[in-house]
């Protein structure tokens, strides 16, 4: 039926250039097979909330990626990932990969060198590229959401290069928005719930061609007109009205007021035999038939010049005759007027499904979609910047200095995080095991956006600062004693409401020391002068800290700066 419908639609569009055309159906569920044929044939169409999100090719690919990243044991998702355009393994290579093993996870098989050697040379290369690209996305990062993880993996695999228009890109981002709403702790707790939520999502297709076929339900078409209208799937019925526990009918009385006639409630067998219940059921069935007639009238009268009716009827078991359409279908209401057309078509052998009649094959080889050459993520264009003045003397040295300064600031951020965790007792660190923090430092530097070329320098700076604090008696006193770390406060200062975070409050002999960490370094001489300048520079900040903290603690308060890289503790009076 879908093949026949696609042929009729193509002929209509070719014969009626410059005219408006519409495809109308009773239910959205009758459209997927036909819309797939239209997309395959390159026939443009515009549909309003018709396509299921899960039936679109671009979503099928990214959904397989999502399920594979969420669950290593989802074999179907991993096989779909390997078959997808970013890898494009042949059926033969997929079979060699999983042959005689229905229990191992696909990721385990991808690490089995013996199995990989059985693949074709091209298949092995494609698997290696896929594994290399996905390896960094297998394990979620602490600060990375599932949506971000899927999006970055999709980009790395070349997902955008598989799309054909902006509409498909918008569909992918609509999908990612749903993932963001349903994810929890970096994964999807319930894949079934996720799938159900996606099944309810309908998308609209917008065609660039103004003469494209308009696809909608008959209810949506009410009030519209088109030059030619195609009514499709008329022989199919929708889900019938379910029997309710109670049945009633509204009847007007002599005063034109509505009165309710209610059938008795009892066991189903007794209710079905009750005359009043049967009368109500007959009345409801008549209403359904009249509603079908009204719907059919609305659909047919949408056409100005041409109306095409397409509907299928089932064949008998021996295929020597056909059966009438279901009574609840639109074709069933038209049957007295069109039955002779079906008799003539059947006698001529027209429009009979080849697979059903035994002629030809009902099997089709799925189309393989894959990159012709390995995908390489393009380098993004440089950000637009204002042109430098003619007398500008900016050089590569200035740019390098900028990046070095940025890296030093990120190193300071990481040092603050480590010192906070040590002071809170979360980490037990001494000089001997301080080097074990380096993997965490590398991860935090990457999350802060530190370039790979400067990552080593940042990690070295952080490690030097931590070792300096642990070797310094004053540094150990600062970290190991009673107090608070990363203490957030809000209050009024100078007629303004401000919020602050104090790096460290160290309580010693009744005195509350407010200490701010500064990861500055000093390479030249006159260290005392440098510390004095820094004290004056940060005195206003420490005054704010002390003012707010005094309202919290009824105790003597002193303020100071501590320099982990210099192992210097500098008191800063603020009274």
C-alpha cells in the first residue's frame, strides 16, 4: 500500500505543477511506512506534528549512541552503533565479531584481538577508529552531564556530517533536550521510560519547496482547501470504542432539557442481555457511523479539482478472492460505491502485493550509510576579533604571556580546591603521597579548559605549591587545626548586600584567623617589599571578610594572607 501510495503521489505532483496538494489520513499511525517511502524517493513533504521522533533516521543513530554509552550490556545498541554511518561495518564483519558468543558485552569483544583479526581489513580499521574516538566518552566525567557526553561523542564521531538539512539538526537537539530532562547522575535510570517519552514526541517537517505535499490528519485539515487531495489508508480502521463500566445516553425532553438515561450496573453477562443497555450500545454505534460519514465528508470536500482515494482490502486465505474492508473503516462506508472498482482491479491483477501473491521477494537489503573516508572533526574558524591598531606592538610573546597568566590562574584554582579538601579532612595528604593527586589535577585542568601544551606546567605548579605547604610548619598549622574551609557568608557591607567565600578560618587559642590563599610567585629580590604590596592590595577585601565574620563569631578576629608557593604567612591588620 505504501509503494502504491508513493507512486500515486509522485504522478500527482508531476502532473500538477503549480498546484497545492495534500495527503490526508485518519490516524498518524497509518503514515510511517508511506513517509519512509517518500523520504527514500526524495519527494519533499511538509507535515505538522506527524513524524514520531523515534522513527527519524538521525534520531535512530543518536539513540543507539545514547543507549550504548549508558549501558555496556546493551548489545543491540552497540551493534547499531557499529552498523551506523560512523563505523558502517558490513553484515559479514558484524557476524564475525559476535559469532558463537551471545553473552559477552560488545565492548569486551571489541577488545578481543583474536576476533578483530577475523574481520576484514577495512572492518578492522573502522572498529579501531570508532574505539579510539569513543574511548574518552566511555567513562563519564564527574562534572559532565549525559547530554554533554552524548553531544561531544556525536560530534567526535561525525554526527553532524550525516545530516542533510537544518531540520534534522533541530530534531537532534530536541532529542538532547529530552535527555537532559530525564537524565539522573549522568545516566538514564529507566531506558523503558525514556523510550516511552520519546514515542510521544511528534515533530513537524518543513519543506523548502512551496509546492511540497502537505501531510496532515483529516481533523487538522478542517477548514482548509487544496487543488488536489489524496486520502490514504482508507481500508484501515482505528482502535474501536471500548466498552465502559457504565453506559448512558443523553436525551432531550419536551422542554428541550437534557435527561440522562443510565443502564443498570451489574455482572457483564447480565448487562449485555439487558434491553436498555443494548439500546444504548446501538445508539452509540449509530453515532460512530455518523461520525465516520462526517469525517469522510470533511476529507473529500478539501479538494478543489482532484480527489484520489487509496485503500487496501485483505485477500482470502487461498488468495482467489478478497474480503470487504472492516466496517469501522472509511472504505467500509464507501464500499457500496467502489466495490466494483476493486472487483475489476482484482480480476486484472492490479495493485496486488507482490510478496503476498508469491511473486518476487518481500525481503529487501537495507541501505548501508557510512562515510566514504574517515571523518575528521574540522578545526573551528577563529573567533572574530577587533583588528589591532596600526601602531600595535602585540607579538607572539604577548599572546604566550597571556596563556601563561591564564594557566597560572587555573593552577591557583586547583590549589584552592586541594587545600580545601585537606583542611576539611576529606583527603589525608603528606609529602610522601602528594604525587598521587596528579591524575586529579590533570582532570581538573582539562575541565577548566587548560590547553594540553600547558597542562604539564599547571600540574607542576600545583604540585610545587602543595609540597611547599606540607613542608612548611605554618602551612601544616593552617591546614590541620580547628576551623572552617571555603566558608560562604552573606551580609551588608557599605550599604550593599555582598556574598563572600573565605578560603580558611583557623581558630587558635581563641583567636579566629581569616586567611586568604594567594598562589602568586615572586622571582626577583625584595621579597618583603612584594609581600607588603600584596598586603595593601588585598586589605580592602580582608576588611569585608572580617566585617561579616565578626557578626557570626563573638571572638577576636585577625586577617592574613598565605602564599603556598613562597611558604610565607603575612598578617594584614584591618582594624
